[in-house]
């Protein structure tokens, strides 16, 4: 029998460089309502308290913007996710910016401390910076750095103040001390917009990235099969779907850091389906819809919602 879904609405956008990803959650719900779907009414939901008001403050952490508030936000998300999983439910997490994944992964680890976690990151970005290497200071570029426990000091370009360092270490130890994911258990799909410190860390750690061209050439099924083989020793899998993994020119630019030459929605659907068929996926998160940046009305939210609706329809059959 299928586990019952709980929707988690995490309208936080302080990890992104542009405001508006917090509106992505409601943009997806409105996309659902406008097409006559009761999807968001079908499942119980939890609203996560946000710290978005911190943008009014004069932030003093140029290499990890709003880090004290991102930390609090992730703590909150982690508790909600942990609680959901401990109650035997499936967390379907709708988040604003991708820094949320630090909360989600920490919550999963807290709920299943003895299980080995695999992470599949469907994204245009590697999000494996640390405050020491970030070019922007935006924390949505760092969640995997924190969850792997990687400062990447070899590629250091920024000198941190004490408070940033303290909060960064707190984020790495959120809920469960130490690295939560091993690089061997992390697989990227669609990563194509990275900076040098990320490239060298990804190469050093041997993290697999299925680029769009490879997925097209070899087929989704083959790549999914290989991924699941690679994660054979993982008991559970977290799927993180950043909508910027999709082609910004052909689909929509309604996201904070759009990148062309990405996946088509159909390819994302096939990926989600194939990976979920493993029976190991315990949590799915969708992030980075920013309707304020969408020049085609609410297109990104509509496309993202269609993918999810289809996914959960298929799953219940
Ligand atoms: N989740 C995202 N959209 N991440 C974009 C990160 C972009 C860039 N690598 C940075 O660190 O600023």
C-alpha cells in the first residue's frame, strides 16, 4: 500500500539572490486550482514558519547571506520533515529556494539515523559551495556543501567572520552531527552551470553527474538503472527537484537562476518515475519556482505542477 502524503509548504526565499521564490509554492497551488485540480486539497499540509522578514535587516554576512535566519529556517524544516516521516507519512516538500534542502536532509537523517541515505539532485547547479568558496554569498548555492560536510578550503576565496563560521558549522551539524551524505551516494542530473571550486570538488569526490546530453543519448532508463545500482547500498533516497534543471529557453525562465539547454518536462517525469519505482524514495522536494521572474505568466509553476500531478497519479495506479 502506498504511504500517505503530507504536503509541506516552506515559503522561504532568503537563500536566493532574487526575491520571489517564496511565492512559487502558491503559484503552483494556483496552477492546480486553475486547471480544476484538488491536488493541494487532497492531502494534509503543514505551513512552515518563515524568516523572510530578515531581508529588511542590514545583513552582515556577505559570504553566507542571512545565515542565522537560514539556519533557523532549516531547523524548522528539519523538524517538520522528521515529524512527518516518524508518523509514517511521505513528505512532499514545496520550498522556495534550495537552501531548504539542508533542513530536509537533516530531518530525514534525524528520522532514520541508522539508514543510509542516497540523494538525487536534479538541478542546473551543483550547489556544493561553502561560504569559503561562494561567488555570490547566496545560501541556495551551498546545501550540498553543508550536507557533505565539505568546506572545500583548497579552493578558498573568502575570509569568514566568526559568526558566519559558527553558523556554517551549526548547519553542517543540524539535527545529526557530521556529514549526512557520502559523495558516493550523491548523483546529479542536469548540472551544467558551475564555478571552478565546485568543479574541482565534484571531480575530487568523484560525484556522478548525468548531463542532459548523456541522458538523451543513452536514454533515461539506462541512466536511472545505473544510478540505482550506484545507490544499491542506500536504504532510502531523497529526490530534490530544482525546476532550473529544465530548459529555461524552451520551457520558462520563472526561476532565480535560469539556465538554457536543460531537460524537458517529459524527461523529468521519466526520471521521477524510474527513480521512484525503486521503492526507496522517501521524500520528494520541489524548489525554485519564482513567478515574479516568469515572462510567460505562471508557466514554470504550471509545468512543475503538471509533472507532480502526473507523478502522483501514476503512483497511485
Ligand atoms: N539553487 C540554486 N538556484 N543555486 C544557484 C547557485 C548559483 C551559483 N553557483 C551561486 O552559488 O551563487
